[in-house]
C-alpha cells in the first residue's frame, strides 16, 4: 500500500526543518528484517519522497511520495499527521497523485453504455401565443437547444435523403419535393413518384411568361397530382403588391415592381393563380390525397419587401393560426421554421419562431416542407416531425440540389 501525506506548519525551532526544499523519506537500515517485512518492501514502490512548498501558503505537500509500511511511524513522528492511502493505477501500478490532491476519481460509465434518452413530444395545445423572441430567431434557437428543452423541442438531427431508386412500399404514396426552381425547372432531374409538391419561387418575379412556362412544364411531367404554393418571388400572386402597382399606375406614380407587373394589370390581376391549370394551387388551403391531408401557405417573415411578406410576431402568427390543428400530415410553407433548414451564409438562423412554435405545439404534422433559404438544403428532424428544405437551386441560383422523396401509407384504399 502506498501512502501520501500533508501536514501543517512545522515547528520553526526544530532543526530538522531548516531546509524543506528536498527531504528524503527515511528508509529502513536494519540488517535483519523479518520475512514479512521483506515481502512488504517488494510489493511497495520504492520512490523518493520529495516535499514541495506551495507558494504563498504555509502548507506543504508530498509529491511523488510513496512510503512503505515500515516508514509510517517515522513519517508520523516527522510531520505529525495522519496518512491516507493513495490510489494506484491498476494498469501501470503508479501512484495517482491527483487523486490525493483532488479526491478519488468518480467512476462514470462509458458513453455508449449510457441509457438512451427518451424524447417526449410537447403536449398539444389549441392556441399559440406570440413569442417574445420572434424578432431574434438565432437567439431563440440557441436557447431552445440548451437546458432541458434540448432533449425535447430543441432536438435537431440531420436525416439522409431516400435514394431516388428506392422501392416504394405497397399501399403507399410517393411524394417528390422541390422548391425555389426559379425558372430552372427544365434543368432539374425529377424522379418518378405519385405526387409532386412544389414549395414556391418557381419564377424570378412573377411575370406572366414565367408563369406560363412553368405551367407548361407541369403539364409535361408524369405525376398523378401536382400541388403548388407561391413564394416571395411570385409577386403577381400577392394581392397587396398588385394593388400597389395598380394605384401607382393610376396616379402615375412610382412602383418598385411596376415594370414587372404592369402588363398583368391589363388582365385580371386578382386571379393570376388561375393561369396554373396543370396543378392544384394552395394558398391558406388544403388538399387530401389518398387520405393524406396537405396544407399550403406562402407566407414568410418580412424580407426586402417581396411577395407574401409579413412582419414577425403577432401579424405572421395570424397566418399560421389558419393552419388546422388536427390531422395535417404534410405542411407546405415557403419559409422555414426557426432552427430547421434556415441557416444563411453567415451561419445565422433566420427562420420563423412563431412557425416553429405552431408546428411543434399545435399542428404537429408528420412532414414540414419549405424552401426559401437556398443554402440550407436538406432534411432534419426533432424526432417527431421531419423538416425538409427542398430548395432546388443553391445560393448562386444554380440547380444543383436533387429533389427529395418520401413515402406515406395511404389512409384510404
């Protein structure tokens, strides 16, 4: 057994303590040792005891001091203290001096042997209040992923996309998701599937020729159903923007989007979406396919004065309150929720806080699809809802992102 020792201030009148820089521990010099004593010395480490004075403190500790059992009496007499055993490393048989200074090491299980955390979905609520951090999505996400909520609402994990050639299960519907094609629809590889879901920004500015060409493409791709919502670039689909262009034209004033949208005013500017004849257009409305309920909403937090922009907080929460709270399987929005698929070039989260609160606390869909943030394409999950940023173009508006597919079991055979 090895021992370490600590002691109080020595007696200054004792000549044995004139030099404390290095003191060798006493060792047995007797020529005759009992067989038991010899065996004890063989088992103990034979190290030199060095006494080190701690700067600024009237206290001394023994460093690398390994005292044999027969030396205990001498050490007690020398320092007048009670010795305590030191912990040894079983593998190396070396004295663990840190355990003497800081106490015994706590035994912890290997990380892989720890029991898995049981994640709990938040209790469903009927209404969601405006979040006080609505204007600070990045701070909101950081707080959500710390403390107890990191194992609940703050959980975030990336998910590998399903291969395009993956076989579809029987009695399932395959959905193919795209978004933010920005007139590049002919340059995007669309895999086979049953339903196409487009989360908006299929044009650059909502011009009529862009809408017409997109509708032509929709008629050529072989899907049973096609569901489309608008995005902030579909300026002509936003009645508020079109009304502003009309007033500016009548008063011969300036309109930021006048050069793009004035030609549409000669037609019915209140029903531009009616030109999408080869799909089902959703705007705060839903559709059911094979018993699977889908809801589409084009709104997103205010950004640059584009289409379907709404101020963060209470105003945009009114839009999310239009989403039914029961039975929605697939939610389509153009903008992302805070914390999922919403990081811009700087690494900051810019998604909608009130949208995430509505999704996690009130709606709780199986899938939430969106685009808008081209640079954060991909799939994530909070263990209950799967979030898909299916933007087809990257930050440079190049169509490099693949369409994302997933299957859901039919509810009606």
